[in-house]
C-alpha cells in the first residue's frame, strides 16, 4: 500500500529467507522514516532512533523502548541507514537471528532508494 496524505508514504513488502518470510513496513514523512521489520508474529521489540549529529558524522542513535537481544546490532543498522538516507530514522527489527541482518539491510537500502 502506498500513498496517503501529501508528504506521507506507506510501503509494505516481504522478503523470503528459506522457510521464513520477513515483513517490512516503511512510513516515510518529509525528513524522517519509520521502519518495522519482523515475522508473521508481529512482535515489536526495541525501537531505535537515529539522527545526524549536530557536529558532523557519525550518526547518533538511542534506544527508545525496552532493550532486546538485537539492540546493539539494530542500533548499528539504524546508524548506517541514517547516513545513507540523511533522514531521522526510527527502526524496529524483530527477526529470529542477527544472521539475517545483512539481507535485511540490503533489502531496506533497495527500498529506501525508491522511497527517498
């Protein structure tokens, strides 16, 4: 589903990893993007905010929700995506293993290039 109010874009898509289907939801606003990635369980774990530092690179990130098993790796991913998009970013990744994060990152980069 895409579209909505001017300046608001909602995008939903999936990716297949063996028997596992990952679901993605991106909500883009002017200057910011909210990203949720997870399984059909619909869990919402850690929420990471990443933004550009006022004194230059690197991006800064902070945990906004409860810490989970993937908080550190999700924080690093949020910082990398923020540097690529130059937008304020909210990211929640809820996948069974950190081994999936490189594929998640690649898929998000592909889609964010379209949305941005």
